């Protein structure tokens, strides 16, 4: 039994399906928590970040975001939206990450 959904099949309609999720409010909450508990650094991992809906407002708040998702097609959708923003993408299974750099927090 496969417990992991293949998001490639819905990548083109994912944003429409998720349009009611308050990503900007979520990003604001993450920002407040980060500065309340740490306050240092600005490097963020967005694990399973899909089409970048959380990465974008975090980048607008001044964070450098590495958006990681297992779905190549979800990342293609993200790349359409992140041009000129402080967001990089990596196609990888977050259960098996081997990153060279360090990050200040992950969402």
C-alpha cells in the first residue's frame, strides 16, 4: 500500500484546489514564531512546499527559501510564480535529504 500521493497528477489544478488556504496569514505566523524563538538568520526550508504558496510570502518577508518537493510537476508550477523572488527549488524526497548548507528553520 502506497501512503504517498502522486501530486504530479494534480499539479496544474493544485492552486485552485487550495485557494482558500490563508498562506499569507500562515507565513506571518511562521515569521512571528521564528523571531520570538530565535530571531537570527533568514534561511528557510519549505519542506513539501508544492507550488510555492508559502515560500512566496516568506520570501517577501525577507527570507531566503529553499522549496523542496518530491513532485517535479509541482515545482514546475512553483517556478512560474517565483521568478525574481528569493526562492530556490529542489526536487527531492524530504525523507532522504542530504543538504550541504545549513538552514535556520524548516516549515
